[in-house]
């Protein structure tokens, strides 16, 4: 026969008795330390009254114990991160929803013309959320904020990555043609200073002039390798 688990009130009462035993405190002494009446402590221990979790935490500390959540395997479960992303009002997002960047599938419906794109958002559609969780698993927490999370910065990052990928593909194509011995393969003999590389593969937005001529002023070569 399976062991019957105590209900919530009985469990709290048993835990409070464990605390008193470990801390060597009478009901009256524990009540005084917690700012409660001895009658309240007695009623909690007999399961006739509930105890606020904050009071139970303080009681556990008196016995050098702590209250924790554990999963089915007995592993401790921590609370959700307090430094996770927040909405524009500085509030935490709903705990049961999964946050994502605002430029990921956010634009739909007429509101896209009247609202500023948020940095972070979430899906309200439970079906869509369940499908994503089935494919990718349930995130343990909301994502932490990172530098470059804004939509404009993410757009620049995607553009830079696309330019870098195209440049790498062109280099691969040129090297492959040279390896196969095709005639007329142009092999650059570039003498650009290092500053040109910063303009050809920028990490920040460039001016209109820099976009038109991606070379520094003292570049004598000014070759177009893009």
C-alpha cells in the first residue's frame, strides 16, 4: 500500500515541529521569535491553521535550515531570474509565456503601422507556443537582456553577417576558380591599410560617404574587393 502524503496544512505543521526540534525551541519561544502568538503556532502544528511562507522561511532559518522547491527527482528548483528581460514599463513578462526578440515574427495585423516595434515580446497563441515547445523544448527561464537586442541593432547585425557571408562566398568562388586553373581569374594584389577592413566589414553603421567609398583616406590602392 502506497504511503499517503499529508495534506498541505499537516505538512506545514510537521515541518514547524521539525524546526522547533532542530532549533530547541518551545512553542512559546518560537512564537516570540517569529512575532506570532503561541496559539497560532499551536494551531499551525495541529493543522488547524495555515502559516505564511515568509514566516515558515524565517522559522527554518532559526534552525539553520532553508525552504526549497524540488522536482520529481529531488533536484532543487530555483526561482525565475530577476534580471530577465522586461517590458517597456519595467515589468516582468508573464511567467508562463516564452519571451523572444520583437523582430521575430512580431509584425502582423494593422497594428504594425501604428506601434513601435518592441525589443521583446511573446506569443499568446497556446497552439503556436505548444508547437515550439514540442520542437525546441521549454525554456528554463525568460531570456536575459544582451547588448544589441534592439531591433535596429539586430537589423545591422543581420546586414553585417549577410555582407560577410557574401564576401566569404566570393573569396571561396575565386579560390576555387584559381585552383581549377580557369583563365582570366583576377587575383587581387591589395595594398589597402588595415583601416579599410574596418569599413569593408563594419561593426557599426557607416556614413553615406563611407558606404560609397569603403576605403580610408590614405589608401593608395582603393581596390574593390567587395
